[in-house]
């Protein structure tokens, strides 16, 4: 028995009959699976009543069990550092943000003019995205730098997992992406 994330690159001699000839595909969990996994890993952790694991599950398409466990553990550490007795939604959101876009870089000093340009840019994404038919609802807009290169972001909250995308959805995503630059110009 073995496991791999890249079955397409296995040597054919390895997968011929009598060897590793049977493959069982285990996909990343869907939104319901992610919520169930979060509930399992949340056992034994004190969660604030305001915590909505469904929102966290919706925010984490592509995450597997280890990623979700890590997010909950990171949220617990954030809560402890802040002297809290329970994990709040703020800590969970921040833990997911850290995994997806990197840690906050509040130490990155930006000139006021640059901050204003970033704010206009992100508002452009949000305003255009809110008006488009095929965009997910906006969850949050931030101008706090994260990771190596992110100066801000507009976060959409998927309503369900998506495996295919239509031409109209692609065009709306492009339009929303261009909304940031258009807002800078205005």
C-alpha cells in the first residue's frame, strides 16, 4: 500500500498488474466534509458561541484535514496569545488568512498615498464584484499587507464548491479583477 499526490508521474512499471495496480482516489473534502472535519478537530477546544464553522468551511476550498486541523490549532494559539479563554471567529478567520495569504505585515510601512491607492484598488474589486451576477458574496476587504507580496485583498465567500466554471463566470471574475485598476484610475 502506498499514497501519492501525483499518480500521473508514477513509473508504469510500478503500476502494472500485480504491483500497485489498484488506485483509490481520495479527493479533497467538499464544504460539508470540511465542516465535519472542523467539528472533529474542534472537539476539546473551547469555541466562542459566535464561531460559525460553516463559514470557515466555505472559505477553505481545497483544504484537507491537516490544513483544517492546522487552522484550528493556529486559532487556538492566537486566542492564547491574546489572553482569551476561548477561540473566536476573529482568530479562526485570521488563522485561515495566514494559511492562504501569509501573516500580517503591519510592520511594512506604507506611505499614506500608497495606502490610499490600495484602498481604492480593493474597493474597486468589491464594488464591481458586488454588482456582477456570477460573483460570490463579498466576505471582507482588507488593506493590511500579508505575506511577501499581498498589499490588500478582497475576499469572496463561495456559496458552494465549484468544479466547473462558465464563460460568464470567468468574464465576471476578470471584470471584478479589472475593477481594482479602474478604481485607481478614477
